[in-house]
């Protein structure tokens, strides 16, 4: 494969020289974007297209990688190239999901596009049709499990009480978690007796499926006495939150009397106007999350029998954003090259370098050194000519920048 593209590069250079064209390095004008693709049950003939386009002279040619392995479009294959665009037919949710990258090459070298992910959203049906009755005393708290079927894509949950369109109304006593799908009743009353059905909706495919019927039955061996709150819905100890995203924290407790839910920050800071606290449904929502919103949050459940609390830390993170990048440069033989690449990110990013789409060979430690975003090449020679890319990355993302090195 490597020999093939080197031959193509040589041919494009000869073609260009024969035509007396102006040589131009490859520059992306269109790069692939991430895709979440809805796939309905039994459907397998849908097609996805990843776009890629680059300018340059000689005209660039294209290759694609999936999860760092080259895709080999062949006759009869599900993969095909039209210009720089990659077409994938008859989507397969096991084989096609992953990270895609486009490579554009001409006689100057190769550049690699940003990464684009493909996720296929789907939802299967529930496997069972009926569940055993849940038996509780009056005054006792109860949790009805939803147990969503196999799926990919964000879900929302509602519960039908007895028959459609009678849905469970959330209040201080009843709560539907949008994390687990479960229905929580803090204190069961006789009016709660009946049949419950969990309805799961995939927000990407727009499809909904109903779970098995769950009967709720009152026991006849007495009424539950008062007891202190027991928190059944709580957020994790650490919740990483992306910059400018929206975070929702859930908190709900069983108890008799029905507990009240309140929220506070451990540092004592007051909530800003943008923070929405829905006390009836036990949800705290923070839109457009910023660094000052990070910290430890506490949910407190109280009734006349006592109190209970749960804490969690909201930690701020940001994918890399370039603040300084290398520029195209022309040097003479035996000169020294120093390129600096800087990015802001949380946590701090690491850096690596590519040459013509491949990891830079830093075996020549005395001549080629890459340290914390600074690339130094001493005693330049003609073999150093090519397209270089700095990659800044942390666990939340990575970003690429391109620069050309000419040696004369």
C-alpha cells in the first residue's frame, strides 16, 4: 500500500512538471463530520456519506482509514470513493461504527483530516411480555424497573398507568428517572394500585417501544409506619461536564412522610439565574456549563423523621483548542527548523507530530526532537521535505493543524 501511493505521488509530480503547472500543497476545503445515523429494525440498505475535499496541484488523491486501518474499496465492496467522498452502503452496526479519517496526498506529501465518528442509533424490542406483580404496603416506597432493551442513541422515558393515554404525572411523590428509566414512588397510596408500562423513546430514530406490564398490588398485612428518607436516585461521585454543555442532576428519595428535596453547593455559592431547580421532579439543570459552575453539589432529602443527603463533584473539561500553530516555511540544507504548537484544554493536552500522515520518526534523537508541542529538526536535508501536522489531544478530543516544510 505504501509503495502504491508513493508511485502515485511520483506520477502526479511528473504530470505537473509536464504541464508546467504551479505546484500547490494539499489543503482541505471540506472535512468529514461526525454522524449519528438512525437505523430502523430490519433495515440494512441505508447509505452514509463522509465528505472530503482538498485543493492542490497536482490534484490530490484520497485514501480513508477506519479505526487507524486503511479501507480498501473494491468492486462489490460496501465502500466506494466518489472524488474524495467515502460512501458506505448497507450499513452494518457491528462493522461500520468507529473513527473515520480522510488522507489527501499529492507530490508535496499527505495531510490527515480531523476525526469523524460514526454511531448507528437503533432500538430493539423488549424480550419479555409480562412481569411478576410488585407487592407493597400502603405508605411504603417502591421502585418499578424499566430495563430498556438493547439500543444506541439517547433515550427518554415515560410510564403509562393502566392504559394509554393515561401517563404517570411526576410530582414530589412520583419520579421517572431519565437516566435509568425507573419509576420511583416515595410513598404508595391506594390510588397507585394498577398496571404500569414503561415507554422508551429513542430521540434519534424517533421510535418508541413499550415494556412489559408491571402490576402494583397492595399487601393486606398492615400499613407502613413513618420512616426517614432513603435516597434511591443520586448522581455519580464525579460528573465530567464539557464546556458550554447542559448538565442535569437527578435526586429522589423514598420516605414516609414524602421527603422534600433541596440543593446546595458545598462552597456556599448561590445558584445563578441560569440554574433551574425543579423541586417537584428532583432535577437540577445547569445550561451552558462554565468553569465557575464546577464544584461539589449536594442534594438533601428531608421529612419529619430525619434527613439524608448525597454529594457529587461536577468537574469541568474542554477539548483542545489551538492557540498557536506552525506556519509553512522554506529552509536551506543544514538549517534548523523550530515549530511550536500550543493548545488550551482541560486537562492539559499532549502533543504528537505526523509527517505525510504517519507518526514522525523520532529515532534520530540527536536531530529530530519533539517536546511538549515544540518540534526541532537540526541539520535539515531533502528527506525532511513534506507535510507536517501537529496533533494536540486529551481524553475529550484531538485537533490537527498543517504546515509545509520546503528544503532548498
